């Protein structure tokens, strides 16, 4: 009941979805469409659960007075404000849009822009040609960085114009992306895809059961 | 209202940048406000753009007999509700039902599509250039494509070597000794070039985000100071 | 001295990076951008669509990637409105809903495009794979209304649109793995043609799909945005920012070179 039925459901839905994709029969098509619509309906419930879990985490922080617990009130203030405006009035409400545009957007964008500083600092302090492989990585990164910006071609055309070739910084970047990078990425895609397929088969056949979690 | 928005956005932007000096209460305030606001936004969107149109509306139409053909939606809704069993320690196991359905469904959908998109197509892409070495081909838009140039032939050979060697590096079922070790070493070289190009591109992406914020501070926020002064004096 | 250079407080590096952005911004530098083939291919594909064609524009990104993807979205929308190509926009990313809605309205107003006739914004639905597959059967089965709640049956642009069969191209503006999902499910299952505009982080992993033709074209980060602005001949933020970007890249290259020279000298000394 606790493990067998979920395993049976997993097998049933897995097999049904494989076969319905190969059969053009109207019944098969109808089952396929129904299952997709059903999965669309189940999805939003998981989102609601995720939200409840986050709220519980912050309530726990406040109750246990963990470090910086006071900031959990800020989380609730933001959350309640958005929900109080957005749920009754909808996502197109001007106040809701104002809060999104002037509070969420700048903070989200700024938070990720911090990485520009850290990536520059990390490149300076840790990006070293310690081995052949590391040198290969470093040289490629430098070529791509210069090929990605117009100044790369400008430098080439100014210093290396005597070679008779123009805009070779961006051309080198293009070749790296389109050839050795493509091969490596394709190798990764093929490897990962084979992994996905074998894992999916193991899940459907009930060999892989970690998604059921612990307990009986 | 627009001016206020610019100032609020600028204040929060500077709060977050203050972290570059060191961790401080202003940064922590902005960080937690960001979490609250974005989760609140997510809840509103999930309700208005997910739960209401996909679950509630068909459910309501079914139970009020407006659309009895939609009665079947009660089944996925019932399974969806089982997610909340997670909140009761005694009934947590019930959450396995919707998870098992979604995982089984996802696996079943993935197998044929991943096989076609990522295995067959990528293998075709690796071998196809060799069919164009000696003769002209016709593109999908009707254009005649001339045979490959010597440079392109070298590229095609390099691509096969790269793909085979990268796959060999990830092939852990045999010990990496002798020729396998050699192939996997070449695979590492290709991977390093791949990761190097990814790093170069990532730098471009992250710097673009910084430029956008600086653009906002320098041209929207500072310009708004001018607007305020000109309206006062 | 060497140790001091290598172990310089990272805040000095932060200041240098900030200056490398601020100073070029004050002097609006404008260097020519050469167009890469993947961007050209996407532009040509849309340019060759006959007037009245329909493209789908997926805004699969949130505010954290707006710097790279908003300029691309703007340039593509301008091209579509100019060529009388209908745009059906949507997002698989909750955080992108208001961002996309605001941007589309802004560009439409500038181009005098009419909501419901030249474009429609369907909004967001959770569950990327299900949404992609669901629209393959019937778009109205997933999006019964547009974002403002208007039923699709009452929207003129949607009159003859049932599913992907009536869509000439999907352009995915993405900050995560959504192009893979569109390729795996919409392209393979329903034969939908796909183009993409992606953030810098994702550029490298898109190239295998370009070579096989699973992607008809690709805009690569802020560079792709600048190239596309160049192609549609409406230079804007993409062009401005790629020029500023030049200086920051030069600084980072310089920092890496200095760091490595110091490291090599240090290693030489230790060995001797």
C-alpha cells in the first residue's frame, strides 16, 4: 500500500506514456492528451507545498531565535504584502506591478550582478596555468572573452593587420565554439542522455526507488 | 510614483552592493525582503496563472454541472491534494502517490523524445558532414551547398575525434589504461576547451548584468536627482 | 612585492571593475560589431517569413537575466511588428510574467502594434514540459485566456491558431535549460522550428543543436543582442553595453595575465 501502489502507478504511467507516443490510434491519442492535462493540474499543488515549506522554515527560525531571526519578519512582510495585493486583485494590478518593477526586479538583477565582481576577483586570484589542462582552459577563456567584445577585433585589426586577415578575434571565438566546444558538449549531451534514458527505464521498472524516500 | 520607484530601486540596489565591502544589516534586510517579495510574487502567479485556470476552474465547472465532460479532473486534483500529506508526519507517505505519477509520466515522456532529440540527432550531426565531402547537397531552403572545403573536412574529422574521446572519458565501465587512457586524455583536452569557452561566455553574461545596474544608477537614478532639483529651484 | 600583488585585497579588484564600467559609460564609445553566423541565421529566418506569419516568443527568464535578454526581445519584437509578423508571447518562468508583459506593451506602443491583432501575451503556466506538450495538442487547452483574462476565442490573432501546426517559428529567450525542453518536446514531437536567445552562461551548450539544425539560429548573450540590434538597425542598450563590456573584459584579461606572470615568477623563485 505504502510502496507497492506508488511503484505500480509509476510503472503504469511510464509505460502508457511510452506506448501512446508511438500509436496514432484515437484512443491512444486521447489517453496521451488526458495524462498531459492531468499532469498540468497536479503541478501547481507542488508549488503551493513548496511555499508552505518555506513559510514553515522561517516560522521555525523565529521560534528558535536562530542567528538573524529578526530578518524572517522582513521575509513575511514582503510575502504578505505581495499576496495581499496580488491574490485579490490579480497580477496586472498597478500596485502589484509597481512593487515587482521597483522592488523585486532591481534586487534580483543586482544580486546576480554581484557575481561580476566575484568572477573578476576569482579570475585574478585563482585562474592559473598550473598544468597543461589548466593552460588550455585559460587560453580558451581569454580568446573567447576577447572575441566576445568588439575591442577584440579592433586589437587584431590594429596590431595584426599585416597578416591580411580581418576580425580574427571574433572568428577564433566562433571556431572554438563551433568545433572543439561543440565536440565536448556533444559528448556531454550524449553521455547525459544515455544516463537519462537508463535512469528512466530503471525508474519505470521499479529498480530505482530513491524518489519514494525512506521509511516503510 | 515613478520617481519614488526609481529611488526605492536605487536604495535597494545600493543596499545589495554594500555587501561588496562586507556583510552588513542593510544587505541582510534587502536579501530577506527579496526572498519575501519574490516568493509572494511566485504565490500570486501560481494561484492566478496555475491553480485557478488549471485546477479550480475545471473543478468548479464539473461540480456545478456546467461542464460534466470535465468531471475527470477530480482525479488529478485528488492526487494533487495528496502533496499536502507532507504536512502531517503520520500521512507523509501519501505524497509518494503524486510523486510516483509525475516521475513515471516524466520518465515515459522522456525516453522516446530524448532518444530522438539527443541521441539520434546528435549522432546524425556528427556523421552527416562526411556525406558532404565529395558532392553538392541541397539545403532545406533549396540552396545548393558546395562540397566541404579542406578546412571543413579537418573540422569534421576533429569533431568525430572530440565526441569519441569525450565519451571515452565518461566511460567508467573499463579501466582507463593503454589506448583508452590516451583517448580519455584527448577527451579531457576537448572538455577543457569547452569549459574555457563556457567561462569566457559566463564572464560576458555576468558583466552584462553589472553594466545594466550601473546604467540604471547612472542614468535613471542620478538623472532623477536633476529632475528633483530642477522642480525645487 | 610579488606576494602583495598576488594577495591584493579583493576590494581593490572590485573598485577596478566598477571603474571599468563607469568610465566608458561616461564617454559613449561606439565600436563596430561583426555579426556572427548563428545570429544572422535567426534574423534571416524571421526576415524571410511572409507577412502574416505567426511566431511564438517564449520569455523564459526572470529579472536576473533581463540585462542580456530584454534587448534581444526588444529587437525581435521590432522586427516582427515591422514585417507584420504576428507574435504570440508566453512564459514558462513565473518571475518573467510581469517583465515580459511590460516590455511587450512598451515596444508595441512604440511600434503602434495592437494588442490582440498584432500580438498577444498569454502569460504563465507552471510545469514546463506539460505546457510545451499540452500546446502541441491545443494551445487553448493550456491557456484558455491571455494574461488579462480575455478568452483566446475572442482574440483575433488566435482565430486560426490551434496548435504548433500554425506557428512558423518559436524563439525561446532563455536563462535556463528551457531551449533543451523546447527542442526535445516541441521540435521532436511536433516538428516546431526553434530559434533561441540565451544568456552568456548557456551559449556553449547550444552549439551542438545549431549544427544539427535543431536550432535555426541563436543570439548569444549581450553580444547576440547587440548583433541583432545592428541587423534590425535599431541600436539600443545591447550596442551600448557591449562597448562598455569591452573594457571590463580587457581588465579581466589583464588581471589574469598579471596574476599568472606573478605566479610563474613566484614558482620559478621557489624552484631555484
